[in-house]
């Protein structure tokens, strides 16, 4: 079996990035303005699942991102 990996540019706002088993990513990013100060989220760029944590980048946030990346089978979204 062969696999194909399409390199994607690392978004400027991504603090951490986890690769899923099919090539999508789970990014840990700061929440936009209007959220709580210091709030971060992990967002899957394949299936759009997310996990938000209100106090910085916690161990739980990283653990969720890594765990999701190990099981998510949603393909990366195409770029235009």
C-alpha cells in the first residue's frame, strides 16, 4: 500500500500541530478576539471537531488533540 502526503503550510496562528492518520491536521490555536483572555482550542482540519480550553494551552488540550489525531479518518479539506 502506498500513501501520499500533501504538504500543507503551517498556519501562522497554529501553536501546535498533530498529523492525523490520513493526512489532515489537528491544530492548537488561540481563540479569536472576543473569547476569554488566554483561551485556546484544538481544531481538526478534517472533520471540524474541536475542544476549547479557557486557561492557556493545557495538558488536557494537547492530550485531546493527540488522541483525536490518532483516530480521526476524515480526509484533509482541499485547498483552493
